[in-house]
C-alpha cells in the first residue's frame, strides 16, 4: 500500500462553509455516511474565530441541511456539525472513493484542501491524482509513504468519537482546557497550576482528572477490543 498526502484548491461544500464567515479557521471531515439518492451524511469539525449560531450557518448554505450542531466544551469557537448534502458537493471524497482510494484525512484551511489517502501502488496513485487534477485544476503532492496496512479510513479511528461517554464532562473540560492553553506542547506553554487556576479547581483535582483521562485513553488504545 502507498499512503500519500496532497493539496488542492478548496471547493464544494467546504468552500461554502468557509465563505459563511471570514473568521473560519479550519474544517475537517470527521466521517461520511452515504444516504439515498446520492446524498451523504457529513460529520464536520469547524473552527471559527468567533461564536456563530446554527441559524447563521443554515441561512447561508441552502444546499446543506444541518441535522445537529454542538459547541465544544471549552473552546466556544469549535463546533461539531452533522449535515446532509449531495456527495457531488464533496467532490474530492467522491473522486477518491470512485477510484477505490481510501481517504484518511480531509481538512480545509487557508483556501486549500489537505488530504491523506491510501492507494494500492504507484500506478493507482497516478490514476487517482490525474482524476482529481482533471476535476480541480491542479494537485500538489506533499509526500508519499510505503505502508504495510491500510490503516483506519476516514472516521474509523476518531478518538473524540470513540471516547464519547467514556469521559465525564469535568474530565473533558480539563483535557480541552489543557490542550487549548498549550499544556501538551513541547516546550510546555503553561503549568498545571495555571490550568487549575483558570478552571478554579485545586492542583490535586486537576492531576486526578488528567490521570483518569490518560488511563481511559490507554485503555482505548491498548485494552481489549469490546
């Protein structure tokens, strides 16, 4: 198998969402499920620089029905959307699946669509790339990697979906705040004490919640399959 990453010009429904607000930072397709008559359920993560309402988005996107929209626990500019649209409105996803390539990641930002997918071999890669280039006008190949396994398809191993129900609201709040404040960056941008102060909890409470989160993540990754 061959894993490859490429960029193309942003188009379709992802481009339309970016046009809703100049403050949109990024859009990621978390998962996609087909429905009847060429439609598709899209599960999206959209990051804005401001808070928005479902009415604001729905009113400017007539080709998309919003089934559900929720806000991230701590980051009020992060939204999770479930929408229904035509598969043709997500042409890169449609082209990849039609050519039997396996999509792993599709993210739109800065007027570009970054995509990671797997193909059988170099001939398959050339065929897929030519098809996408014909549709989108250009394709920039970022890199390729030989791999022994297919890996997880789009949405197949989303930890934020897999962890749903396994973390309490308090644990999710601590985890998201730590991430947003740069606790997990190298070098670290914030101390545990600063996060505890921001959340108005004790340092020991913060430590206990983070350790439970770490345990649940390890159990998900290394524990027995359920």
